[in-house]
C-alpha cells in the first residue's frame, strides 16, 4: 500500500511540476500525514459547526456606504 501511495504522490508531483529535488521530502510528508490521519480514525468525531441564519430589516439595505464628501472638505 505504501509503494502504491508513493507512486500516486510522485505522479501528482510531476503533473503539477513540483521541483524534482524536493520529491522525497514531499512524499514522506504526505505519507506521514496519512499515517497520522489513519491513527485518528477511532477518535471521537468533531461536531459540525452550527449554522446561523441571519435576519435583517428591509430598511437596513437602503444605505451601504457613508454619504459622499467632496475632496478637501474637513467635515
């Protein structure tokens, strides 16, 4: 499995023109991240964030910026 993963990662690195001199570091990083990910499969799942629906009043939409002030005015 590890050899197949190395082969897939190497293909992707070539496809996206990753510098060849950094292949080994990138491959080992990806493999170690995958190993850490599989070690945490038994961990408790993180709950999804709560989504809030925002409400607004129609009058709030009328003005989206400050009033225009001419250049040089100090008001």
